[in-house]
């Protein structure tokens, strides 16, 4: 999941930044089939008005938002381990959406819904304040070149908007394998007055976040991974 802010002279962050660079990619036959057969049930169309989560999931349950789920493997694993929780995933990469739908079908997962749209717009228009129990942003695009750092998703205005959608006592969990982005994430989250850190700095990886193949390979090569888990303060 990537960020793109094409015009540097426009000051309104939430109006200008987008949470991705659009890349449709190649769909496999299985992904195409999943989109066609499972999309009508599990895809939530983007509409610029608050989403009724109970209606979307067919039940009232704690709801966790995931921004940029990639190919969906971790999302499916997390959802399978916590069937009592609803998971709303946002992703713009069409093969990733198809991949997660395929996993939903293969594993018979009923507690996932997907919005195939820009996360910033979904957050701003579809997610009501205080409606989420948690949010995950795992391995967002690091935009590692210094001149591109401003395109990173985790910036103060975005975090403020995201936190406003999480109920008091809910949590925000970020993860990255880029140390300088981890430092930025910690600075941004620590500066948000509605958040409190659950750890002294970076957090141990929670058991519910599975290790990806890419992450496992990186760890074996000595690469670092940083998790941040913050709580939303009570009112």
C-alpha cells in the first residue's frame, strides 16, 4: 500500500494525499473468479456517506479496520483466528482484492468485508467517528527516498483522522520494516494527544499479527521489523 501526493503546493493534507499509487496489475484466473463470484457479497461499494457496519456485516460485532492489506494473507489469518470480530479491509490493488476474496472463499470466512477504494476517502466519508474498535496499518509503502518521505501515509493529520474513528479504549497497530519510517511513526503517534503508547517505545509483535514469508526471510537476513501499538485515550 503506497501514498501519493502529486501536488506539493497544496496545503490541505486530507484533501490532497492519496493512500496509494494506482496499479491494477495482472489478475489470475482464480482472482477473476473470486471477484465475479464473491465480490457481490463481500465487497462494499464506495459511497461518500457513513457506512452502517452492522448492515454491511450482517451482525453487530467489534470492528477492526485494515488499511492496505496487500494480497490479504495476514488479513485472512487474523480473521480466521478471531471469528467474533469483524474486519473491514481497504485496498486499491485489484489483484490483492481478488486474492483476499479467494482466501475468503477457500476458508469460508464470513467476518471480512472489503472496500476497493482509496483509504483516505473511505476514512473521511464512510467511517463514522468512534465506530471502530481498532485499526491496522501493516507495512505501508515506506517511500524510502528522502525527497519522497512526504508521501508517506503516517503523518499527523492522517493519524488524527484515523484516531477519531476509533472508540476510546480502542487501539491502533502499525508495523514497518524500514527503521527510519518506524522512527517517524513513533514520533507522529507519540505527538497525538488522544493516543497513549502500550509499550516503552516499540511493542513486541502481538500474537495475532502473523509473520509473512517476506518478513520471515528478512528476519533471517538480520533485517528489523518494528511494531507500534497505541491505545485511544478515554474521553
